[in-house]
C-alpha cells in the first residue's frame, strides 16, 4: 500500500510555494513545483501557463505521483527515506535522486531504483541514509551556477527535509521491541509447600510405644 505518499506530498509542497516563472530557473514556469512541460505531459497536452496556474489538487497529485514518487519507487522505500528521496527528485530530477541514493547505499549508480537498491537501502539505518543523502544533495547544489541566486532557499529546504525525514524514520510504538507482559493478567496461584513425609524413625518410635503399652496391660 502507498502508505506515505500523501504525507510526503504535503511536506514537499511546504517548500514548493505557488507560481514561479523566474528567468534564472531552468525549469521555466512552475506552479506548486509542477513545470509546464510535466503538466502538458501528464495532464493536458498543449496547456498554457494560465492552465498551469489553475492546476487542481487532483491534477497536482497525479503529476507528483507519476513523475516523481513512482519513478523513485517511494512506496517501497523505508519511512523517512522515501520522503528524502522524493523531495530530492522533485527538486533535482528522479534520475539524479536515484543515483545519489545508490551512491549512499553502495550499489551500481544507474539511476534506476530496483530490487538491489531497495534491499541495500533497507539493510542500512534509516537515519544514516537520510543524513548521507542530504549531505550529498547539498554538495551537489553548492556546485550549481545558480547557487548564488537560490542557495539560501535550497539550504533551508534541505535542512527542513532532513529534520522531517528523520522524524518519519523514528520507530513507531512497538516497532522493534519485545512485547511487555500484560500487567492485568492474574498471577499464578501461590501454593503452600507440601508437608514433608513422615520418616522411618517416626514409625519405629510409634511401634515401640504400642508394644510398651501392650506389655503394661498384660502385667495388670
């Protein structure tokens, strides 16, 4: 089940804002992080900028799911890691996000997340993957020629992604812990120790008393 998509999408949208058509942005016109090119590809071929401005929540979710979430196999990644990779994909492309994740977990960096990448990711501590991925993401962003223009915003974004992803990665209640005993269950009944068996000396003493009584009766 795609348990985390809506939650991850809500977190991504915190950083995407609304309408943007900055001349220095190579992605061109975007609305809530959706480029005009992707809107035309997944929602409405031949759409105009005005069409993009009026994107609905349903259309928005369609683009994010198909172009980003499904591309990085978000539904199969561990909690927290799924969001960190998803946001990276939205910001810098699914192929790059996949390659950087593969670099963190030590598999072939082909830009396509498959069973080997997923298995290697699950074998590592979630917090380690998230921190390493965010560190590598920041290094990549600092090397871009548009860093002077967008650097402050990117720094704040990655910092927020790191914090939120680590929260999502925290074990849920009862996850990885042994079940506690039920304190409401009745305790087993406490039984008194059995009376020790009578020894041979006791019976010999009793027989001796009986003989003594018998002889005392005979003498009378």
